[in-house]
C-alpha cells in the first residue's frame, strides 16, 4: 500500500516518519521541500503537488494548519484521487468544512475522514496520539 502524506511540519513530520518506519511506501509533499529531506533519506518519494500525491497513493493523510489550507489541498486531492481510496485529515478543522468536503468526496466514491489528533509533537514522535 502506498501512503501519501501532505504537511510534514511539526506534527506531520513525525507521523509520516512513523508510517515509513512501519514499512509503508510513502510519498510526501509540503509547501517547503526542505521539510521532506529526512523522509526522502528514509526512502520516501517526493511529489511536486498534492494532486500528484493523490494520484500516487492508496490513502492520503493531511496535517495542515487550518480549514483554509485543508480546503485548498482538498481541491487537488479531489482532482487526483481514485474511487475507493481514502483521505484522513488530521488537521484541526471546522465541522462545516468537513461536512461539505465529505459530501463532495463521497459523491466520487472517496472516503474523507475527519481525524484530528491530540498528543502534541511528543505524541506524534512516539506514535502515541489520540485520533
């Protein structure tokens, strides 16, 4: 299974590293390519856009700053994801935005799951987060 991860900052970096450490093929994207350096060194693949992550992955995780960022990335994901794939948004988001996006993705046969995390950077690093 190929896992996509978009947003490899404070929280996302450790979560993505844990995915790769479990043996999954990982494709990553971030607005700062340099954030991907440790992931690429560990065997992950870089994608030049969120859409390219979506096209390559069976499941996509996003860890983004807020609703506006999630909505922007959602447009690219919707353009690239295939029916039967899934998107887990780990960001802190607005219930209204989540409901609207979930309906749009469901209409295309793509699962969109709101999965905010609790546990902070140390929980992300240790792999002990509440979802």
